[in-house]
C-alpha cells in the first residue's frame, strides 16, 4: 500500500497493484484498473517513486543496484 493525500489534505492508503495509470492534468490523477479515479496532492513523480518503493518492498521489482552487487 502507498500513502496518498487527497486535495482536501486527507491521507489514505491505496493498493498500488490496482493502479493502471498516473497522469497530471495539472493535478495528479490516479486511475485504477476498475476505472476509479483519485486526484491527489503528490506530483506524478512522487507517486511513481511511491509505487516503485512499494513494488520493491514486496519483491515484485528488483532492488536498485542489485544486479551490480551480485556480479561482484
């Protein structure tokens, strides 16, 4: 789960596995696989970082530098 902030300042947790796309219109809009949309305070890049961190925490994505360390 990632923590996101709605425009009214209320924080909530969102399961990043259900995120289909993240766009800026200029407000950042997150669209889920069920077509539910959330407009959030965080920038597109901040949301992307949160998603990557989440994926790495559940070992769905390799850790940065992991391949380099293994080859040494």
